[in-house]
């Protein structure tokens, strides 16, 4: 009797466990998948008129289960050692690089390239085993000469290629404090290089130090290869920026993310806010080089919706996402769509509004304004630049009110500040770098 | 001598001083001449060698730069192979249709290609598609290439494949190249990993087509777009379509840079950086004349410097070039250094030798001087007792009665021998004084003939002893100024010579005369003997000190060989001359003519000089 009831008990326990395990399975599977969310800022639209609508397509990297099970990194640190880096700048840069490398271990590959008028491979691509030797080599870097930035990045990328693998995080980290003056030096040429590297799965993070570098070049290079960009005014802050950067590098969970958005039913794409994209007809494609653990990256698509009858449900867009999952080492696909409903009721329209998505969209639109303002300021049209920023501020202000968003309020204040800062001739250089860096961060949702 | 006598003292400086100065000069020349010669030859040799080295270097440099060029060519060839494969794949994948979607996907995946265009056999643009919306890049590309694509004939003329001469590629570079190739292949294979690649078939296809691909027209085109030189590779596929690949020029440069070595600095790439690189810099200069990349040592800094060598790159990188800069030629420096060291060593050696010779020489001079001084002193010591001997002989001669002929004869011999000895000593002293301080002359008033008679009188007994007779005809009886001592010494020497060498001549003729005005009065005295005479060859040497006529003449005859020289010096100091006259043809004997300036009046106002006292002088 006893044994029978025991058996019964055992069976039940096992069954319970089994159920638990079974019910956990999708969760576990889910945990290793990128989350795709498609939010229409205005899911219910007023009928019988055409609209401009914002669609937020966001991707969130899954949580790294285990710190130990991270993706190996293949990093090339490219240090500017031109004459302007002399003194404590190069000292801080060396220490920052060394501290950052301390986070790596023998799974990772690191290389260090330094450049002045020429390029030196300080540490050829090597697995991080003998850290001391790497540190010593880095400590030998002395500042002198010109700035052959292009060649430096080229050689850095070349070091990466020795161990290039789609299963690794391949990244060039470029530090520069000056204008490139040997070799190609235009933002477009560096952008082209960045685009080419991105096709190989290499992204370039650019760190501008001080107020002497070319922020256009640095943001283009980073933008085309989907790396990070940071403006570091004081060399002391280099260490923390390197730490953030390596934190990012070590938390990559997916790479080669291609987003394809197809507009349906007469919906026309207007623009993709934030990122470089390709719009051909009704097809919008863009690309992210990587997704980081638990970081949300999104793009905002602005579309034109033709007028519809009330109570019609319309599929606006379908979204296809392809990415390389670094944990499962498989290429995975996600898809989704965005459906809008049309109604005559203003109340219904307001009630259905997705405040979060709209907030994000407003932020991106304001960011575009900010870019336009810099462009206008560059051409010398101070008044127009100022007006753009003021428009941006009032836009932010009105939206902040209707969305009740303190975040947008902050940005409104920021825009007004920027408008004032435009006038100051001497601090414009620094201001511009700050603005560029901020725009870049907003557009790419950079973590730091 | 008397204080009221008007005197002046012309001096003939002895030649010794100039000899002393001449010796170091001679030695300096001996040292300098070979040095100069060697320097000249050395410098010439060095310059020649420099040229040779420069030539060799330039050859070497040209070779190196060309090897880089051929490396680039190899890179283009590799790209070409790759594009041909990829074009095949594209064609087969789309069944010759080249759908926009697949071409775009290809562009999206290829890191080196910026844009692709496809023209149909008829010259129509198939991609970027003319009947579909284009993206921004494609629009820009179409805009840029409007002119290029308008004449498709461009794509019918194949250009030769870019292949570098394999022999030129140096080992260093080819090793680098191999590595680069490997890494390129690696990245190729990565991008074609089956897991991620949408076309698993690419590899298999490429391998199969590699072997069987028929040679279709293809080529490279370089054209100027707004930003610079753009490279396009085109080929015709089996259906006559032209497929063009426009390279991403930034990426191309990046790849080219990666083919080139990085600079030394940490010594990691020691195998790549050779010794030549350490002292030089090579620059890759693009079509706009900007330095795209440079590598090498740290020695060169100036931009204004002219490159040692430039080599233009081959198509499709035409109008790019490589420039070689070098700080200086290290080989040549060591050459110059060697030459300088050699010269310094030689100079040191020769100087030491010269110094030793000079020391030896001056020691000999000093010793000779000491010897002369010694003789001088001895002569001086002999002079005083001899004077006494002569004085007492004369005194005794006067005291002695005439009836003691033997004693008289003996005394005569003593007197004449003592006189001869004293003349000899006088000669020696005069000679050494002349050597030391030049010959001085003291003018006194007197009559020449009177003094000649005195001398003749003095010599008569001596010459008589040798069976010689003096025949004196005097015609110089005018009162004039002259140095009687000098005259006496000259005559003494001349007559002593007659006594010594012309004993068989029987006679010695002396004649004197005077010529000229009062203040330019010259006196002439001729002394002729009828002995064996002097040959013409000897006539000049006769007056050199220590020279004594031919052997048969001097045999068994005593003499110092300074007499005639001294006589001439004295005559010259006296503004005169002593010469040996050529004797008439059928006679023998030596004829000496003495000419002396004997002014009748003498310029006054000359500082009086204390009479010469030889004892004090010495």
C-alpha cells in the first residue's frame, strides 16, 4: 500500500516537474530571442482625412544569461598619438586603454594600433593571454607628429580581419583629438570606409577628445558602421568612456540586424528618423550592426496614410527583421505588422494614443531639427538656425504638454539653451561637438 | 782703429738663416703634397663611388617601388578574379535577368563594391533599373556616370589584366602579400559562411566556373568622379551584357594601405621593415597630389624636400605615384669617414716622420755649429800665442847680428811659417765670423798700391822659397777709401794659392789700376800665375767653401778650402767682385781679377762704429 501510494506520489511529482519544465521551455526560448515591438503612435486615426503617422519599430536585445557566457570580442584600439596628444592626454589614453583591456580575457582578441603621420601596429591582433606584454607595449606609445586617421583605421580594421568572425564582436575603437591631415580627411570618405567596414561586420566606435577633432567625420564614421560616438572634453574622463564602450562590446547579443519595412495599402514612407536608411518605393531598409543585452534600439518611420472611411482597419506596414543570434549562432527572423483603425470619435483617437511611441517620435523629430540647425549655422545663417531651434523648442513644448512628458520638457529647455549657445562664437566649436554627440546618441539610442 | 775714420759696414747676410727656414718648409711640402694628392684621388674616388651607390640605390628604390606597384596590380587582379566569379554567380542566380533585388543584395554584402551597373547588349541600362524607383545612392551614381554610360563602346575594348612582374616582387613584400591574401581569403570565407550567407552555392559555383570560364572581354576603367579617381571593373557576360563594378574608393585605398607595411616604432614588424626603410620614407600620393599614406623611418620630416625617386603606378591607378624620400645616404657617409680617417692617419704619420727628420736635421746643424765654434775657439786660442811668437821672432831678428846667417835663416823660416799660420787662423776666424754675422767692411783712407806692395814684400821670401818671383806693376796710386784688412786678406789668399799650386810657374804677375770718377772710383787688381790653371768646369766651384781643386792638383798640398770663398765674400762686401778670368789659349795658369769699389770720397754722417775687436766679439 505504502509503496503504491509512494509510487503515485512520485509520479505526480515527476509530472508536476515535467509540466513546470514544459511551461518554462517557451520562456527559456523566448529569453534568447530579440524582442520586436511595432508601435503606431496613433493606432486610431481620424477618418476621412490623410495623416502623417509615426511608427516606432524597436528591438530589444535579450538578457545575457550568464556573464561568463558572453560573446568573445575582437577589438582594435586605434590611438591618436599625434603631437596634439602630447602630455597628459596620451597618458590618460594609454591608461584608459589598459584599464579597458583588463576587462577582456583569453577568449577575446585585442590589437592596438597607433598613428601619427605614419601608422604603427603596437600590438598585433592577439588573444588576451599575456596582458602584461600588451600593457607594456601600450605604455611605450609616445605622442608626436601628424594625424593619419584614415590609415590608422585601415590598419586597425586589418588587425581585426586576422580574427574576423561573425561569432565575435568585431570593433575598432578610434580615439582622436585632432583633424585628420594625412591621407583622406573628408567626412564622406571616412563615411564610405565605415560603410564598407560595416558590410564586413566591423563597427567603428569613435571617441573625440578635446575640442580639436572633426565631429562630422567622427560621427559619420561611427554612423555608417553603427558604432558608438562620444565627445570627451577632458582626458580624465577617457577611462570611464572606455569602460562604457567595453561594457557595450561585451554585452552584444545579436549582430547584422537588417530591418525591412514594407508599406502597404497606399501608405507612403516619408522618412526614417535617426538612422541611415534606404527607401525604394514602398520599401524601407535599414541596418543595425548589433544589439546589446537589454538595450532597446528603435527606428521611427514617418509615413503618409491616405484617407479612409470610418471603422476601417488598415494594415499600414509589415516589418521583417533578420539578425544573427550570437548565442544560438543562427540567423533568426522576426516579423510583425502595424494596423491602424479609423474612427470619427476624437475621444477614441486620443484614448488610443501610444504616448511612449509618440514621445520617442517627437524626440527624433526634434533631433532632426537640431541637425538642421547645425547645418544652417554652418552656412552662417545664424538667424535661421536659431529659428529652427526655437521652432523645435515650441514643438517639444506643445507635445510635452499634450503628452504630459517631463522628458520632452527637459528637451525643450535644452533646445532653448542650444538656441542661445548658437550665438557665442568662441564656444561654438565645443558646443557643436556636444550637439553632434548628443544627436548621435539620441538617434542611435546609445547607452552612454 | 782710429775714431775719426769714416766707416760704414755693408753686410752680406750668411745663407744659414734661410737654410734654417727652408728645411721646415721643405718638410711641410713633403707632408702636404702626398696628402693633397691622396685627398684629391680619395675625393674623386668617393664621388665616383657615391654616384655608383646613388645609381644602385635608385635602381634598388625603383625596384622596390615597382614591386609595390606590382603588388597593387596583383590586388586588382585578385579583385578582377573575384568580380568575374561574382558576376557569374549573379548571372546564374538571376538567370541572366539581373533583378534589381539580387543586385542590391549583392551590393549590400560586398564591402569593396560601391555600386554596380549593368548595360544590356544594346547599351540600355538594366541596373540601376530605369523603370523602377532608385535609392539615393543609385540616383547619385546614375547622375555621376551619365556621361560614362552614354557610350557603351567604352566597354568593348578590353584592357590587359593587371599583373605585376612576379620577379620584381621582393621577398619581404611577397610574404606580406601572402598574409594579406590569406586574410582576404579568410574574410571571403567568413562572408560566405553557409550559416549566414543567403547563397550557399557561391563557393561551389565559383570553383566550378573558375576552371571553365571562357575568356570574355573585360577591363579596368579609371575615371574622375567629383571626389577623385574612381575605378570600375567591367566585363561582358555570355549574353553580351556589360557588368560594371564601381569600387568603393575609400575601401580601395584602405586595402592598398593594408598591403603596405606599417611604420616601425615598436619593432613588432621587424621582418617587414628592412634597413633601407629605417632611413627613408615612402609616400603613396594620390591623383590630387595628396599623401594618402606614408611609411618608413623617422628621419624625414620636411615636406619641401624633393623625393629621391618617384614611380607612377600602373593602370587603373594611373596618375597616382609612389615617392621615395631618404634623409641621406648612409653608405656614403661611412665612405667619407673612411677617407677622412685614412687622411688623418696619413697626415699624422707623415707629420711624425717630418718631425723626426727635422729634429735629426737640427741636431746635426747644432752639432756642426758646435764643431765650428770649437774650431773657432781653438783658432782664437792659437792666435794670441802665435802673435807673440811672431813678435818675438821679429824682435830677435832685429837684435841678432848680421853675421849669424844660419840663425837669420832659421828665424826667417820661423817668421814666415808663423805668418802663414796666422793667415790661416785669420781666414778661419773671418770665415766663421762671416757665417755668423755676415761680412763687414771698414773703410779707411789709403793708397791701394801701397798696401799691395806691403803684401808683396811680405810674400816675397815665402814665394822665393818656392822659386817664384813676383812681378808687380802698380797703377792704382790714387788716394781712396777701402778696407785695407780685407784687401790684405784677399791678396793673402790669392798669393797663398799661387804658392801652393803654381810653384812651377816661375812668375806671379800682379797688376793694379783704377777707373772711374772720384765718387765711383773702382780699383782693379789682377793676380796671374803660370801654374797648371783651373779648368772651366771648376772655375765656379772654386769659390764654394771647403772646395779644393782637382785631386792631382791638391795632392800633397795642405789647405782648408775656405780661402777663395772668403776672398770673394770680402770682395762682394766691398761692392766688388772676384772672378777667375779665362786664360788666353796657348798659355796656362790662373788669372784672378779683383774689382773693388774704392770711392775717393766717402759719404759722411754714418754712425761711427767702435772698432772691431775680435776678442770681444768672440
